[in-house]
């Protein structure tokens, strides 16, 4: 989809990090923007910020893990603007690190509820409406480089959820192409980006073990690259990818590219997975 000016963009997880940068970039491209997030205060501030710069923007609070709230988000976007052309299924959460066998059913349910079912609810609410409109459109699902090759240590739930997003977005793309649709799809796989993702536990509901007194920080025990990307760099790559109808939008630093390439090569070569270096531990 090359022409964006005047068109409508909806973004989930738009109050912070990559989602906020996508919203700012959409506004700078002259799009009308629907920002959605579970956090009402930051969402309000983000919408006010965009409006202050002259953008046409509204905010709709929605928890993407809840089908009815995502359906309501789609209904609001269409009621307000009559169309949606770019839908960024971006909201996502990360958990405290633990060995694979110690992640509780609540960890799996919360993270898969947001990272996987949130994307599923988004596709189910928006894609049929976008197809019915007969207008060009594009869906961008945010996965991760950790969805292409298992990344960290202690991040089994997150990595598995992002593998699911890569796979289901490939299916979405094939289903759209098979039907010669005007709507296309991309999967966004960021590397390590400077956002609030490491405090994602702030949004864990009580029913999944969240609440006051929780250790919200999730510092990685794996050695992360020092050259973190900015959310703005990621957003710029997303808009290039949408314009070029590029399916895989890999917005990453070189060391993470190499990690994924090496992981895939090892598989074809019959070798066992490489294990990332631990912080402060000599290889
Ligand atoms: N930061 C990174 O290094 C990185 C790398 C790869 C992929 N990602 C992915 O990028 C996406 C955006 O994350 P970010 O890094 O900008 O983090 P962030 O925490 O800065 O932003 C995520 C936003 O999602 C919102 N959110 C959380 N739970 C929600 C829910 N149930 N419903 C609706 N909104 C909800 C949060 O309030 C927040 O505003 C996520 O899908 C994340 O997995 C991030």
C-alpha cells in the first residue's frame, strides 16, 4: 500500500514503545490514527500529544486478550472514520525469566492471551471488515526476532508466543494472496528495542498472578547487544515495509541477525541449538 495520506491506521499497544512510535509515524504520514492500549492514562497522554501536533487521533482503551474489547475497538474505528487501511496488531507482554519447567499455567495463559490471542482477536475483528470495504489495506503483526529463533534464556513462554505470531501471520498472508485480496500482511520482527517491555508485568491482571508487590522488573540474564534500536527506527522500517509490501520486516541489530542465521544453519547442519552467553560469564 503505497498511498497513506488521509488513510486510517489503528494500532494496539499504542501508548508506549514501538506502538507509540508507529502512531507518531502514522500521524506524520498524514494518516488518521486510532490508538488503543490497556493503560488508560498513558493512552490519553499519547492521544493528546498527537493532537497537539495537529494530528487527527482518537484513543480507545482495549485489552487485546479480550475478544469483545477488540471487536468494540474495530466498531469504534469504523464508526469514527468509516475505514481502516493499516492495522498494527502490536500489543505484547514479556515475563520474568524462569527455567522452562517453572513457568506456571498463569504465565502461559497471560502471555499467550495477549501475544497470540490478542493478534488472533485483532485479525478476526479487522480483516473481514477490511476485505468487505474493497479498499487497499495492510495488517502488521508484531512478533520478534525471538519468533524466528529461540532467543533468551528463561523466556520460553515469550519465545513460543512469538513463533506462533510468525506462523499465523504467514498463514494470513497466504490466505490473502490466494484470494487476490487488496489487503496484504507483514510480520514485524524487532531485535532489541529501547521500550518499556521489560516492565510488562505492570499490566499482568490479578487473575494471572499480577498485582501490587510484584517484582515488575525482568532484567535479562542473557547478554543483550549494547546497540539497542530506538522505537522510531523500528517504525520507519515498518512504514517502508508496508509501502514495499514486504512480508518480513526484520528491524534488528546485526548481532541478532547473525544469531538467527546461525540458529537456522545449525538446524540444517544437524547441530544442537547454541546457548546464549550469560551476563558476566566467560564463554
Ligand atoms: N522492545 C523490544 O526489544 C521488542 C523486541 C521484539 C518484539 N517486541 C514486541 O513489540 C511489541 C511492543 O512492545 P514494546 O517493546 O513497545 O513494549 P512497551 O511495553 O513499551 O509497549 C507495549 C504496550 O502494550 C500495552 N499492552 C500490554 N498489555 C496489553 C493488553 N492486554 N492489551 C492492550 N495493550 C496492552 C502496554 O500498556 C504498552 O503500552 C510487543 O509485541 C513486543 O513483544 C519488542
